C-alpha cells in the first residue's frame, strides 16, 4: 500500500478538501495532505488548511510575469513539499501541460455532473446544476477523472448518479450532489493508494 502525499489545489470554500482530510484522519485513506494551494487569497480551503496545521500557499498567475514562471513556481511548491499526487478540489484554473506531465496519471479532478455532459469551459459551480435542470435531466451525478490538457476531459476514474427531483433548485441539487462528492473523491483516492488502478488509453480499470 502506497502512502499518497497529496497536494491540493482549490479556489473556493474547500469542502471537498476537508472531506478528504477528515477521511484521512478517520484512517480510511492512507495519505497525507502536504500542501494546499489556491489562486484566491481568501479561499476557505486555505483557512481550513491553516486551522489543521497544513501549509497553505496563495499562488496566482497574476503575480507572475508569464505562465511559464507561474508553472515553475507551482511545480516548485509541489515538489518542495514532496507531493506525489495532486487533487483538484474546486480549482477553477487550467493546469498547464508541463504540470500535468510531471504528475502524469497522478492528478484527479472532481466535477459535479456525469461527464461528458455538462462539463468543459464555463460549466462550474451553480451553472452546472442550472444546465442539468434546464435540460430536464432525471439524474445528475459526480465524476472523478484524471486530468489531461482539456477542461473536464480526462478519463473517468469513478462516476456516481444522483437523482434529480421535480422541485429541485440549482441549490438543492448542488447540495445532494455535494454529499456524493464528499464520498467519491476519497473512494477514488483509496483505489490509487491501494494500487488498484491500471490505465489503458481512456479506460481506467479497477482491480477487484
Ligand atoms: C465542487 O462542486 C466541485 O465538484 C467543483 O467545485 C466545487 C468545489 O466545492 N469542481 P468545494 O470548494 O470543495 O466546497
């Protein structure tokens, strides 16, 4: 069993990061969160990290001369903290090819819908759930996927359905989906920690 040394990237409140952290504390996942990085200085995720004694780093491209300089710094922070696995937990920026290559097949994102539906650029936060409701879907769900160079496009690792109710609002659907997010992210990480994942092209296979 491998101990995952996780670097978290998050832009917002950080409830997915917190759920993973709580599962580590509860002994469900053999991992350690080494650093939390955010492009938003006021992100809740940074505060949760600080409260838990985890290094919290604010890193925004706006403070760097070029994308390359930003990428080098991001990689430096991850490597300096001995990160061997990256978790995007509500990170709203694109990750560049260089960073993705460094953590090839070792970087996961969570998306609050069943990809490839309702994913890609512009589909984030409330907009995803609004689109699901406007389409009249009967189910939505969660996708945890490997990260490649396109938004929400990497191979799925786990997907789970969440029912849509007739009187749902984007908020009520988001809440139901979020409950599943808080379980599925850890479940996916456990598969990596237990070395149960093999990747063949776009197919992520799970050993029994
Ligand atoms: C989640 O819905 C996640 O699926 C999406 O962004 C949201 C982040 O929420 N990518 P939180 O910051 O983890 O609470």
